C-alpha cells in the first residue's frame, strides 16, 4: 500500500505527462486559445447583418423606389451593383478578421522540482498558414515526442526521426486552418526555483535568468499566496504574498479512504489578480488544466508549489518559417516534502 500510495502521489503531481495520446480532445481548449480564427467570430455576425441589409436594398426597397420614379425596370440594373458591393464587403471583412498573414503561436508548460535547472516541457505550437503549402516542424529538443495534436487524422504529415531531432515534414493543412502541434520533451532553464526553510519561515528564491510574473505559491498546509512579480535573484517569504483560498480537494467517494485527494488548479480563484497584471493569464492556465489529467493534484498538502509565467516566453520570432505573435511559457515548480 505504501508503494502504491507513493506511485500515486508522484504521478498525481505531474500536470502534463508525456504518456498522453496526442489525438485526445483535451487539447480543444488549447487550440481555441491559440487559434487566430477564434478572434474573428465577429465577422460572421457582421456578414449576416450585411446580407440582411443587402436583401432589403436589392429587394423590396430597390423595386419600390424604382416604381415611384416610374421606371420599374431600373431595379434590375441596380441589382448587380448591390450584389457586388455586398460580396466585396464580406470578402474584405473576412480578410481583415483573419489578419491576412501567416503566423505561429506558442504556449509551453515547464514542470520541474526545486533546485532543478533541467525540466520537462510540453509545448503547443499553433501554425496558421494562408496557403496549403507544406510545412516542416522540427522538435526543439532531441529527446522530444512530436506530432499533430487533436484531430490528427485529417492532417497529412510524415514524421522523420534523425540523429539529432524529430521532424514533421509534408505537413499540410487547409488554407487559413490552424494546425496544432504538441511537443513533449525537456528544456534547460539555466537556473532554478528554490524553496528555503519550513513552516512560517518558508521562502521562495528565483535563480532563473528572467523574472517570473503572475506568481501563485502554496506552502504545505497553508493557503495560496500571490506575487505580481518574482525578480531574478529575489527571495521572498511566502506569507508576504496576498492570500488566496486553496481549492478544495476533489476525489470520487469510493477512493477517498485509500488514496490522497487531489486539488484542482481552479484558475478562476486567482484570475482577478493574475489577469490584472498579465492579460489572459488565468485563461492560459485553464487551457493547461483541461489538457492534463483529471486527477492531477496541483496543490499537494505536504509539498510547496509555485506556478507563474516566464517573462518574455521563449523569446523566439520564428517557428517553422512563420512569424510568432504569441509566445508564453508557464512554469510549475514542485518542492520536496516538508
């Protein structure tokens, strides 16, 4: 029972494990977050209004006006003009809504233990191309697993395994369709996050080369604490942060006597604070939680935990030949038992 409990504990504290199948529907929230088309839904409503106005102008209003002028056939002359104007306006609105250019978006989750500079990383890479030309997507780490995430069966591609990296070649998507690629691998943080002390003296120290922003930390047996920024080289006591209630544990009743009870992330609890400092922070964490396992324990009772965002993301301007306009790296650090 002790071995089973230890195995459960270790597995439960990992949010995104590399053993997940890439074609699961769990990535739907991530796709929605990274898909530029999600920001263009307004164009559908606008086009619907244009069609209604066109139907009125090209139909009863145009014929009534022509009849009043004593030239009823003139409405048939104006009809092509109204039709061309409406069609052109819908096309222009669609092009503006989609942005008119190819681009890439990236969201990564880095998970590691305290004092660890090398960490597991799950990267979601959304590729939005304006044509059906093939793309080549190379893994960022030689040990990475790489494939199309979500509805993979409808996307043609080939996976090439080389000496140094894996690469998706001949990746074809429809024009203006977002293809979501998931990569599970490792990354070097060139620093670490450390928990120092215990009890009320527990502190967290950032030795990463960049600042952590929108930080939520948890001390064993305590509430969540919020810090708007944890600067590189800075050490702060956890009890100095703004207090937040820890999400209640959730576990099916038959398992409660034998297994630990996991705590959900429940990003809505700190959404007001994080979103005020970093726009869309809670939404990105919510997408990560949905992509992971349901039994993940984000706030273990006996371990300190920190989540935050690495300022500047990966700092890349190009992904697979497409310009990157959205790049976020989320960090989750789990400490040892206290």
